[in-house]
């Protein structure tokens, strides 16, 4: 990463922290502590399952919400505050600005996820008193959640590069919801024939495959995550996020900022 | 601007007062609302819809529905309800959302199967939910054990119980007791020894403290039932030898028929009635105590 991109990234990270984004960790800590203590009293034999399911779902949803609501403002806020002109008047390319913003928010989300992961493991330790080797698969699920954030962040940036914050939020959230059902869409495409098959298949390929990144139920039951799935998801996220960032750069390069 | 002290004080007092009033009103509203009207409603009956609404986070949704099933059963069981209409649908939705949630099949069946007030009295639906669990988790021998118990304890279908235990015993790493139980079902299904093996097997194989405790209570009751049957036989022997019933266990000990005053599993002396029947001193401690027939069988194996 060049120094200009990293400077923008570190400033984005600092700004997110200054905006009290990490305060969500308090809510998360309360949620995990409550789940760990209460579930044993209101349910039967699913304490660990709930801690993993609830913990990972909360990590994912908190992060997606942060990615969308911070991501949509990354470009528009700079334009509104006119700080973008100061940045671009220096020897900074527009693509560097987009990349810096992406890495800054991604870094914020990674730090946030690491803190939440510690909370999930502490809650697991509280309810089981001892971690098992199979619990390592929770780390794989957390890694997939981070991959999910990278895609959502890139999408929020893409929409932010040409649309208003409100519309960007709507678009990003809609794509997140549709992407969560990409597996169903592929099944639907498989059941169709002719033109509808190709249309559904094309839609399934274009929208992000968030269902492939969701292994929460699997790891909650102690099932291992295959190494080739980890590799495939990593490669998929890299190429998908890169594709979306390229689109964001292309749009932003052509955007009239006057 | 510095905040006014009087405004801060008044606002704080008002906040607390309003909170107290709203909490009281909320309680009053709950009291006025018909209890069953809300609890006996399945908000969403379709697991497919729930799957969509959960955005793919089906594991958490299944946990929520399982907790709802537990709460539904617990609340109705607590008030001694005779009908548990929503229990089977709740379990069905839970297991549709997470087919690997084996606890929902096992405990769910134990809620569904026993007759009221212990359970919903729906053994056929219990069998259906466990069979569904077996289809989704064919390598989990606990589910076959659970199925065998339902057939044995509540349906009294010993042939089906034999089949369930036999199928379970064929699974790699299945507990040895399944083979034993399959054999017992084929030979002598209704006797006290089979009941002992059933509950011993449950005690040995469960990880749940609640089920372990229940199995231990059953085993204690079975031990007392056997003791009582044995002591009553000795009472008969005493009567045959002396021509009258013993007044106490001491009389039987003096006649060299007992080594001393017999103690129950809780180390309390058994009580000898004037009619020659023996009973435990504190029957409330033995939830599952039944009389044993002379052939060693119990009137009905208890599934509670």
C-alpha cells in the first residue's frame, strides 16, 4: 500500500474511532454477558449454541450496520465538509482516496471484530468452563464475517461514490439482504429452464454470495470448516471486493465534484 | 451554558416518577390481557418464512424457537395444562430451522410423549419428531435410544422399541446399553430389570444434569420397589412359619429372617404396616414408586 493510501486509511480509522463507532462494543459486551448468564435459565442444553449463534450473528450484524452507515458517508461527508477538495488538491489520486477509505473502514471493522471475538470466546469459556479444539472453527466463522465486511464496505463505498447517503444506505442494505439469499437464488435458477434460468443465474452471479460466507450454524454444532472453503471464500472476496472497488473508482474518477 | 440545578433536579425526579408509573401501568396492562391469547399463538407458522426473515442466521432463530418451545411447555406444565397444542408445531419449526439441533428432538420428544400432567401425551408426535431427527442426523445413536424409550415407556410397543434399540446399536460408537436393551425388549420387556437397564443407560449416557437427576430418581424408586417386594416375600415366609404377621422388622430379625432393620436407598428404615405391607418412610421422596407384581413386572413402566 502506498503512503498516501495508508495516510487516508489511518485518518479514516481515527475518524471512525472519534465518531465513537467502537462504542458498539459496550452493547455487544452486555448482549454476550446477558446471553451467557440468562440462557441457561430460560432454555435447555443450548447455552454454548446460543453463545456461538448469538455472538457470531451479533458480530456480523453489528459490523454490517457499521460498514453500511460509516461506508455511505465516507465520500459524501468529505464532499459536504469540503475536505475532499483539500485532499484532492494535494498529489492524491481519486483511486487512492477510495482505496484509503476502504482500508480505513476495513481496519476499523477488523479491530471491532477482534474485540467482539474475544467477547464471544470469553462467553463460551463462561458457559463451558473449558474450550475444546473444535471451538477453533469459530475462528473460521469470524474470518468469514470479516470477509463479509470487506464486501459490504466496498459496496457502501460504491454507492457512496455516486449517490446520496440515504439512497446509498438503502442500496447497500438491499444488496446485503439479497446476497444473504444468494443460495436460494441459485437453487431457484437451477429449478428453472430457458431464459428465466439464465436471468436468475446471472442475478445469482452478480449479487454477492453472503450465504456462502455464513457458516455460523455449522460451527455452532462443532463441525469443522474445510480448508478449501476458506481458500475459495478468501479468493472470492478478494476478487468481488476488487471488482466493486474498481467500479467505485471508475465512477468516482468521472464524478464532477464542482 | 451551565445547566440549571433546579431544572436538573425537577427533570430527574420527573424521570423517576414517570418510569415508576409507566412500569405499574405496564403491569396492569399485562394483568388485563388474556394470558393464553398471546402465548398460544404461533406468530409465524412457516419455517421457510422464518428462514427468509432471519437473513440466513437460522441457527439463532432456531435457538429462539427452541427456547420458546421450552418456555411454552414449562409455563403450561406449571399450571397443569392438559393441552399443549403449540408444542409440536414449535418443535417442528425449530428443527426445520436447524436440523442439527439434536437437543430439540430429544428433549422435545420427552416433552411431547409422557401423558399429562408430565407431558403433552402425544407419543405419536414424539415418534414423528425423533424420526425426523434420525433422518437429519442418522449417525446420532442418542436419537435411536430416545425413540426406543418412547416406544417402550409411552407407547408400550415393545417390538418397535426393540427395532429402535437394534437400529441404534448398529451405529458405530453407540453405547453398549443399546444392544442390551434391544435384547431385553425382545425377551422380557415389562419387568423391573428392564426398567433398571433403561434408566441406568439414561444415567450413564446423558450429559444433562436434569436428565441425570431424573434417571437417578427413577433408579432409587426401582431399588425401593425391589426391596419392598423382597421384604414382603419375607413377611409371607414369617407368616407361614409362625401363623401370624410380624409386628415389626425386629420380630423378623429375631426369627433370623433379616440381618437387622432394613434401610431404604436414602438410609431410612422401611415401615412395616399391620397388614403385612411394607412401605418407605417418606413416599414423597420416591416420585416413581409402584408396586411390583409377583412375577417381577410392574403395572406400567413409568415414563415421567
